C-alpha cells in the first residue's frame, strides 16, 4: 500500500510545482525540487536549469541538493526530505543517495527514465552501499504530469 504524504510534504510539493512552472517559463523542462531540513524548513529549491547553464547536471534535484548542502555546510543531508515533481532519473537518484537523503517524495512517474520504481529502482536497490530511503510516490502526480504534457505539447 502506498505511503501517503503528510501536510508538510504536500506544502513542499506546492513549492516544487512553483519551481517547475518557473522552469517552464524559462524554457526549461518543468521539473522542480525542494529539500526540507530535519525541522521541516526549506533548505534549498531548484528548477531545471540545463539550458540556461548549459550544464548537463542542471536537474532540479541536483540544484536543490547543492543549495541545501551549502545552506547546511555539509554534503550529508541527514534527516532531510527531497520533494520533486518528477520521479528522479538515475543521475538524480545517485545524487540523492550520495547526499544520504533518507526520504524522497515525488509527483509524476517517469516511464522513460525514472529510477525510483518505474524503469529502475536505484533508490531502493539494496546492492548499493547506501541506506535505502523511504519513497513516497504520486504526490500531486496529475498536476506534475500536466505541466510536462503541456510543455512538450507546445514544442511539437
């Protein structure tokens, strides 16, 4: 049975959706992410920024993780939660594991490149030398998916 999101995670998803919308307005794929600290405060936010930065690692999750680590002054984000509008890809799942984030909340599933249960499940792969984070999927998934659908439809 799926784990439901709590009110703090739902509020953070609203912020992540704001980041995704801002990314879309900037011509980026509309994905947004927010990292919550152990106390529930927002540590870092990010929207996709690959085009603007010409950085292939400029995914929303990586940007939010970098900002959060800088805010904490620590690469280990113990006790934190990352909330993202789209299921993390393999690169982002690896970054989440490297940052030791114990909880991942995401919106839409990524049936082409997802690495949190759809195509791959790197986050919960016990063969990796990292603690397995809790994964809460499908939070405001319809809104997240609609942003992506609208973005790609407008480009066809």
